[in-house]
């Protein structure tokens, strides 16, 4: 529970900035991937969206695997470098494909 509150407060400057950008420009805070990425993957990828300018959200909705005890979700990443918030690992899209787990907090470009 403490980690959730810490993440919430760590994200407050980002949330404020994105809310202000939405107010100033009228561009939605939550956007589908095809608003910034071109290509068929951006149109066909389901359950992923942009949370502001720099965060990609993909809910993990698959059931838990009996072998690993983890639920995973394959992700398509738009072009660019993506950093996983909690671990700091870098994925370079579109060459890297990653599996998100429920412990993956968020990806930032």
C-alpha cells in the first residue's frame, strides 16, 4: 500500500503538467496509440494507450501462468526508447518486444 502512495505522489508533477497541457491545447490526456504512431500496429494493438505524452499503459489482464506464477501481457511499443519505471530497464522499439507483468509499473518514453 505504501508503494502505491509513493508512486502516486511521484507522479503528481507529471499529472499536473499533462492536465495543464490538456487544458491549453484541448488534446485528450488519454489517447490511442495511432494519434502519435503511424503504422498498422498502432491501429490494431488493443488494450494499450498513451497516458499523457510520455507514458504507455497496457493493463495485464491474462490469467496467471501455472509454471511461473505470473500473469504476462505482450506489448507493442511505438518507435523510441522506453524505460520501465520501477526497474529502469530500457527497451528500444520497435526492435524489442517485451512481456509486461503485474509488477511492471509503467513505461515512459
